[in-house]
C-alpha cells in the first residue's frame, strides 16, 4: 500500500531495522492538513512481543552502565542528531526509516 514518494518507516527491534512480520503497512496522515506523514509497518502482537523481549534484554546490560557513562552516551547521540539537523522531541524524532 506504499504511496509513491512517501517515506517508509520500519520497526527498530533488537538493534535492527525490520518490517512487520506480516509485511503489511499503513499510511498515516496529519489530521490537520491531510498531508501524508509516511508509510508505517502494521505491527502485530508478535512484533510487539519481540520488541519488548529485545528491550528487556538490552536493559539487563544497560542498567549496569554507570549513570555518568549513560549520560555521556546520550549526550553524544544528541550532539550527533543536532549536527544532522534533527530536532529532539519532534515527529519523527530520529531516523526511524532504517536507512
């Protein structure tokens, strides 16, 4: 159902950009303008479970990183995003396309 010229996004699960297991997508539009935001994976319960399992696994190692080191890592990411012209807190807030 992808629309020509629309940006297609993917799920980020377990450190990889992946499509929904079904391969299905949906279009999302800005309700105020009708403008197409992009084409997104139509994620299932299975996709959600995979994402939650991956997040839990990542948490087990991330929680052992000292807070000052976590802050340093997050600051480096924010600095890189700013240099690339990304605005934190906006949609989409990061490169979620998987490109």
